[in-house]
C-alpha cells in the first residue's frame, strides 16, 4: 500500500518523464489488482455473527 501511495504522489507531481510515467502506471495498476484480490479473499473469509432470538447465528458476509 505504501508503494502505491508513493506511485500516486510521483504521478501527481507532474515531473515524471513519459517513459517513467508509463512504468509507474503499470506498476500501480498491478498493485491495485493485487490489493483488490487480497480484499476479495479476506471478504470471503469474513462471517457475520448475529444474535437472533437469543441464539448466536453465523452467516456469510456479502460485501457491497
């Protein structure tokens, strides 16, 4: 995540040569894809525990 933030700052600076900009963009999109996959995997593992009629129940978490 820190590397992704660093890439964004570099790209937003406007002082990056085109070749470097393309390389940073590719690296950034790969990092976003990796983060998204990790979040999706974590969401699939999360379960909600709720109290229903005095009984604890467990159900799958369905993200937005």
